């Protein structure tokens, strides 16, 4: 089992507040999805993260930023660590 954890930005600034979140991964190019509410956004984020990285050799995975630093760079947005099992 190979579990990875990356910070994700959950942003509802362009949508109805606390309803639809856009999810992006600053460290993973192309890492974007969405979800209704925080729970679904995080679950879809985990799925998207796994799909994007499942074919990447372990030694070529992008390094994960400190999620506290990502939060400082994105005030007003929800930043959470999201994990995925790459099998």
C-alpha cells in the first residue's frame, strides 16, 4: 500500500457559499475537481489525486508542500490535507 498526502484548496468563492467547492492541488499539475459540500469535495479530491498519480513511479511523485504554508498563501479558502491510496 502506498498512501500519499497532498494539501488541497477547497474554494467556494465563485460558487454559492458552503455549497459547491472547487478542489485544486497546488503540487499536482492538472489536479482539479469539485464537490457539493466539504465532505464530497474531499472525497472527490482523494479520487482525483489517486487517478492522477496512480501511474507515477514512487520516486517521481511531486513533493508535497506544507499545508500550513498553502493556507497562508490562500486566506479565506479552506486548505486541507487529502490522502489517496495508490495501491
